[in-house]
C-alpha cells in the first residue's frame, strides 16, 4: 500500500483492512507512507485490491487516497542467499565475541609489574605488555586458521 497518511500506525492500517477480511499482519513505514498487510487467504487480498485501491483512508487527524496492490513475489533463491548471508554474519560476530572473551580471561587483573634492575619498573612493564600482545595475536591467528 502506498500514499498512507504520515501519522498512520500499523493498528490503523490493520483496522482499516479488517473490513475486507482476516488480517494476519500489518506494518507501516511512516517516512515513506507505505504499508504491508498480510491476509489469511488469497481471496481477501484480491478483494482488498479490487475494493480499496484509490479509496480514502481516514486517520483520526488526516486522510489520503491510498493505492493498494499485490506485493511482488520474491525469488526463493534470493531468500536462501539472504539467510546464508545472515547466518555467516552471525557466526562471524560470535567468533569475534569469543576471541574478545578469551583475551579477557588470559589477562589476570591482579598481575603486578616485575621490578626492573633500575628500580623504576618501566622497562619490565613494557616488555610484559608487548609479550601479552604477541601471545594474543598468535592465539587469534590459530583461531582464524580453524
């Protein structure tokens, strides 16, 4: 559906379409003035297109003439590609979280710097941090190889 009033909610749209048949789902994109309605059967959808296309949709403070048409059928292979892409992205995010958790476990919060020969502790602290970073990098490379 297009040309919906800007303040139209999904509830308004669902109520409006109920006079045609059994509405299963309704959603509205207010910025674009578009909406989607799913009916429980094809006959109700066809009837909505026939009877409500180019009719006035009245909202509590606004009205407009709406256009009603059937949505294009999506190619099943497109859905499969999207599902696969979503699974891959979720798996990558999961791996990223696992790596960050393992890094957190490796470092002990109670680690105190080793005293350096000159007594100020700075060189030893820097070496410890560099060694820890190198260990983390190696661990990530091993996980990426798996």
